C-alpha cells in the first residue's frame, strides 16, 4: 500500500512540473521565435531572449518631408493599424494600416528560427501625391540590454567606415530642435528630412543598427532595404526608420525588413545581412 502511495505521489509531481501545451516555459532553446501584435506593439518571444520578450512599437509614426527643424506634431501623419490575420503558433501575422488621406499599407510578418521578416506594401489609391517620406518602428531594448536610459547606448552599435562602431564611441552632438538621442543619417538622405534630434557626423555604411544582450551572448539588430535614418532614441530604444520617399497617385511601393536575434558574432550578422539584402554592403 505504501509503495502505491509513493508511486502516485511521484506521478503527480511529474504532471505538475510538465508545462501546459503552448507554455513558453516549455519551449526548446532551439525553437523558432514567436510573434504577436496588439495595440501597435509587436512582441517577439523566445526563451533565449533576456527578459523573454522584445517589444517594438510597430508602427510609431509615418512622417512627412521637412521634419528636421519642425515641430514633431506637424511631421506625423495620422494612421491606424489593425490585425487581419495571425496563426495560432505565433509564426506569422498580417496587419493593415490606413494612412491619411487613404494610403493602404499591408504588412506580412513572419518569424523564423533567429529572425523576423517584414514584407510591406504601400499603395496610394488616391488621385493626389502623398508625402509619406519615412516610417518609424521603435524597438525597445531595455530588457534585452539590461540597462537604463543613461547608459544603454554603450551596448548599441552601427557600422561606419571604421567598422562596427559602438554608439558611445561615435561622434555625438547635442544641439537640435529636441534634445536627447542621436541620429545617424546614411549617405544620400536629405538631412532636412530626418528626426529633429541631434545629428551625428558619423555616416552609416549599411542599414544595420543593433545592440548586445545583458549577458553579452546575443545580438539584436534591425535592417531595411531602404533606410532614412538610424536612431538611438530617448526611451531606451533603437530605430531603423525606413524610407518610402512619397507616393504618386496610384503608385505602389514594396519594402523589406528584418529583425535578427543571433549569437554575439558581428561577422555572422554581416554575412546574414548581405545574404538577405544582396545589393547592400
């Protein structure tokens, strides 16, 4: 009788320790990333990620030209995004955005083993040109870096002619319409059409901006095939703000982006970026 009671107790303990189906705590470390979206916040989840989740305000703002020296309220174009589809496994999402005065934007977002892929299509069905110049996804990195506002940028990087450049080692300025943060503008982008915050004289040589995890084991990075600016923000965030360049009447444009969650190997990150964006450096 005693042996039966012991066996029953052991079995019950085993059942209690087994995570429920779909519980992230039971995920294998090699399982694909999972994604979800609600109230403009995209969440990337994995047991490998410090803090468990990476949040991105997707999308924070659609912006007009002439933004650098203008009140931000006059730059932002009203928009609304809704979720139209999501698979039960957290592997794919489809969003739709309406941007005044009627531009339609579709977002197909897919999670892989160590990246999230974005396919964005913008269509202007109106009979007038629309001044959507660039767009802001705001990736929050406080939990990933384990650092606060005053220090997190020392774990963030871009690539310049000097190679991988830590943002605390980059050339930084302080004067701008709005103080705080730092803007890095790629060659060929008009400096009158970027974030109204301090502009660094350092020029990115590719479209990657990223950071290192609190334990130095992982890299988190974002890239787009058309980039307006790389931005170290003011709420423990980093941006790769992608470029649209306006839409003529009836015009459609397609854009491609990636978020990478990789082992801390900058050379491997560059190799992946060059593979995914073959025309880039």
